[in-house]
């Protein structure tokens, strides 16, 4: 393998180890030397490749969010289906959910450009749908998007509510997923399944 190939493999291993470290400890509590030990490299490599600890955190978050946006396209014509897809992802990726929580606590929100660009793109489509009554009942696009994301992630590893207020629900994930989609359908003012199958 070429030196460039080795470097890319090392970077990939660093990012994987950093996800584990940052999701557990956040930016302030994470230790670069622990990440380096997991990878089996000199910690100076982390600074050479990524600059500093916060830049490494941002790189880990940005790369994982890009995967999220690729895997879960926003569907304003099927908000219940979108909520169900977000629920599935949130429940199966606890490390990333914790990473997003740490980002909210420790970072300037505008620093994570992937996240802000995705939000702006969603909001551009929400008002157009709202004008046609489709997500109806007069909810603002930003409010409706916030409620959808809150519902879809309420039982994830990053939430203080679902796992403590309704812990039994996680034992029936299919039913919980359906409840989330049905609640979003009611908020959107349209029958569950209209404009797409929220149960797919």
C-alpha cells in the first residue's frame, strides 16, 4: 500500500476511535492520548492531520452527519415516514446521538456547517408545503421540524425524557416507531400514510 493509502487508513481509524471517545466524554473530557492509544499511533499524528481536539471533534461530527443526510433524505410530502426513518437511525446509532448532544452543549451551533445547511434546506421546503396546507394547521415550518425531530429522538441515547419517563416503550420499538409516525401525521394534519408509507 502507498504512503497516501496508509495515511487515509490511519485517518479513518482515528475518526472511528474519536467517535467513541467524544461520544463518551465530549470535547472537554476527551483525551487525545486515549484516542491515539486505541489507534496505535503517535498522538502527534492527530494534530498533524486535524489541527486540534475541537477540529477533530467537528470533523467526526460533520462526516457522520453527512452519512445521516445521505441515508435519510428529507421528505416534506411524507413527514410521518421521515420521522420513522429518523427514529430508526437514532435508536440504532447511540454514539452519534450522544455526539450531537455534546456538540449542542459545547460548540457554537454555526460551527457545524453541515448541520446548519441541512436545517436551512429543510426549512426552505417546509413553508412551501405549509402554504398548501400540507403540513397544515398553521404550524410554522421551524416549529414543526423541531417537534418532529424531538419526537423521533425522544427515546434515543441523547434524550433525558423517553428513557426515563416511558422506559417500557423501548421494549416495543416497532410500536413506538408507529406511535411516533402517527403523532407526526396528526401534527401535519393529514392521515397516517398519506403521501407515503410511514411504516416502510
